[in-house]
């Protein structure tokens, strides 16, 4: 294994590890992942890896996994040097610089889709991705205006499981819903309304998209009117809603097991 030892904080090739915000990677479609569990999962996929920055102990423990990938640059450093490069204390021993996978065309998504509308929390993006992968909902549909599912924090919360999903990001929600309907999907909106069907009574078709709304504002009346049916989880009196990640997991479980 050809390792490049480094303690040079000015190495241009390592500056990408300082730029941890999602918008820093828009130009070349890069992403940064950290922690062995996330990085190792990504190493088992077709994701293109540009470099690793890790301790010697990491390379020794996972050398067989690393050998199977063609990685141009393998940087090795002491943990304190890694911390000085990234600019904060780290609780792991590896970071990865990779290229986001190409998005799946809308027409090639699975028959079961989890769809987001204006979700703003990166943690929720990652949590919903992890639940979708665990429950067998294989396609993830998100707005381009929101956090990217390959953002560093989203990747960590998803434990890298977003790599198991077909991802498509849309620009116009109304045009996207129209296309999905034309493709035979029934669109369910997760929203508490007077007309919403209780989850226990919903009839689940074989082809569906489940839309989750903004954490605070929910789904707008205009978007609701473009969906086929609103669905709500039955709750105790005085409790209006779940966290969107929790609600998405409950709904996906029911939809997958009753369709």
C-alpha cells in the first residue's frame, strides 16, 4: 500500500478536508465522509474515492478493504495532525474525499419512493435515508434547494446507508408530482388535516410515493392539492405531530408491510 505520510498543513491536496460545508463541494460534486463505519460502507460501493486521510492504525486494520479500490491518494498522519488539518477535534481515525454518485433519473426510480418537500435539517435527511434503506424503500427524492444527502453530516447520520438508495433531486415539485402520477404512482402526503386518512385505514397500492413536509410548516395547501391522498398517524389527544424522521420511519414501515 503506497501511503503518503504528511504533517504539512499547507498541502493543497489536503485543503478539501478543511471545507466541511456542503456548498464547498458543489463545483466538482465532491463530498467528505468521516468515521470508519461510514467510510468502510462507501468503500464497498462503486463510489469514486479521490483520497483517504487516516491514521496508520486504520490502514493496517482495513487494508484488504482499501486494496479493492483504486484510490489515487492515501494520506497517513497522526490523529493530532488530522485534527490540525481539519481544524477541530475528531473522534475517529479516517476521512474520505469522494465524488457523489450520478443521480438516478426520475423514470428509473423504484416502485416505492420516500419524497421530501423543504426539509431543512441535515440530520433529518440522513435519518430518513437510513430508515428507508433499512425498510426497503429504495428510492429517495429530494429538492435541489435543500441539504444534499451526501453532505458530511447527513452521511454520518445515515451511517452511509444513503449509498444503498437511488437518489434523485428535483427542482419543481409540481412538475415532479405530475410526472410521478403519469408513471402510475399514487402520491401520499403525510400531513395532519381534517380530511387526512388515518394510517390504519389507508389502502396501500403497489406503486407509491410518500411525501414528507417541512419540519415546522408541514406541507402547503398548494402541494397538498397536488397529491392524491393525505395520511396521518393516529396520536393521543393533544399531540399534533412526530419528528419528521420518526414519522417517515413509521409510515414507510406500514406502507412496505401492507402493500
